[in-house]
């Protein structure tokens, strides 16, 4: 079979100062066993060699914008797409060779699915690889996503292009949880699924967005609060929503509590501590109480 026998799949790669990883991401898209692939790199205002790296590939479509964040960059790539299917691959991740073929095979089997996701393996900073525990539950997938964001990263998902005509693209105001926001908006209205195969290598390094616990707490809580209005008449959904909210507050809020406590002990970091406290008050009040109970906040009150 030739590429003419296959619907086109668009691989969108947003990139911000990740030129050192970008060749791996592009090459992983080029090595797909599925023959009908287009690759679009969106340079989100990088100050490194992203442009030079991307433009070395004749087969890559290159788009440039001022720095506006990953969500805006993905939307820019989406507008450029000509494919029936779309994958949003982060510039520091790598698709395994069968990723697209596997996703399309499962979407062909399940014509009602708006997207299908799979599992990932993690590349540690020392280069070693491991497959973490991943739970993709069946049943009501919207409720499952309310309970837990089990989709690790955008590149683990292949979407039908047509679903964006209904739900729109990424919401930039969702910040670091824009991928979760998109997926749960889709899951609320459409069937989705998982094929449970490892299809992507997720690279863990010091500049991952998830390392900023305050930013992630804010974005994760805001997105989950936006779903609250859809669950009050469904006890199972409401319990799932509470579980999911508690999880992200414990995960990111717990880390922010420890960061604020540490910052309060260092005179030069008290401004950051104050910013952290304000985020806790707004998005994890129980965490703010923990800091106050530790007796450290007196350093934020000017002496008279």
C-alpha cells in the first residue's frame, strides 16, 4: 500500500527553546510505519536554534510566532493541518515507530471515538527508560478523567481532526493543564478510548513545565473548577470530581506548601514565598493553613 491508500495524519510539534531535543521529535515522526504523515513545527518565539534545526528538514512545514505558550502554538499548528487525524507531539518527546498506525487502527475499529490514547515510557535524565504504572479505566470515560488525568502527555493521543470543529482547540487560559482541559471537554461530549500500548517516550528533565508546582496547582484547579457545573446531579460524577480535585491539590499544593515553608526561612526568597501563599489561599486553602500552623508567616508581616 502507498500513502495514497491512507488518510493523512498531521503531527504538530510546538517548540520553545527545545532545539536540543527537536531533532529526536521530528525524526520519530519521520520514522512512523504509517506512510501518510505531515509534520508541522511551530516555533513559539524561541531564542535558541529552533528555526535552524526545523528548517534543515525539507519535509517539515515550519511556522513561527511570537512567544505565546504551548496552547497557542498547538492551535497555530492545528490551523495548518491538512490531515484527517492530528497528533500534538511535544518537542522533548519521541513517538515510537508504530504510534500513528496503532492509533488509526483503533479509531477505525471504533468509529464513535473522538480520540484514542495509549501508554508512555519515561526517559530519565540519565537516559535510562522505564514504563510507569498507568491506569486507563473503561466505563464512563468522562467520569474516569474527572477522577484522574490518566493521559500523560498530548503526544500519547491521536485525534480525529473533525472533533475540533465541535469543541474548538486548546484554551490558552488553561495554562499548564490545557491538554487536560481539551481532553475532558471532548470526553464530556464524545466517546474516547485507550489501546493500552506504549507509543511514546516522555522525556523527564529539569525544564518540564510540571516542575513549577505553583503554576500547575493554579492551572489544574482552575480547569477542574470549570467542570463543577456539569456534575451536581450525578453522584458518581460528583465524587469523581472531588477525588480529582483532592488529588491535584495534594500533588501540586503539597509541593507548594513545602516550597513556601523553605522560602520563608530564606530572607532573599520571601517575595516568592508571598506569591506562593497567595496561590495557596486561592487554590488550596488547606495548604495555606498548614503554612500558618508552622509558625513561619510572621516574617511576611512588617515590624513596626
